C-alpha cells in the first residue's frame, strides 16, 4: 500500500488508515501520482489518500481503471471530485480496504 503521508490525514482518517496499514504486508510513503501508475502496472495493490483535489486525481482515474483497477472515495462514490480516495488493483482488494477504512 502507498500513501503520500499519514501525517497529512486528520486524526480520524489516520486511525482508519492504521487499520488498513495493520492488515497489509508493506506500506510505503511518498510517490504521489507515481503510486497510481505503479498500481496500474501491477506493482502494488492499493493507494489510499485524503484531501485530494480534483486536479490531483482526475487524470489518474482513467489510467487505473483502464488497467482494470478501481478508484473511488472512501464511501464508494466516484472520485473525480477528489477527497478521501482509495485506488485498488482489483475488486477484492478494494472491498477489503473499504471495510477496514469504514470500520
């Protein structure tokens, strides 16, 4: 799993992120848009972010979905307006992460 930094998250979101972090094999910080491209290429399974702006995510959605991945908000809604974002390589990973985030 990648994220820019959990330090950018508010306390509640950081707690939810921590539940996912405890469940994954490895977490890396940094990467920004490169993380989504690595996800689309199959080199990682999950990207979780908060407080993204539309311009942070809009161009990445077709890259991830075109590779068979899923990009939504933490609530499962379309992600083009930004906010709290979860991008996963497949539906199984997306569903598992959503359950942990929404605890």
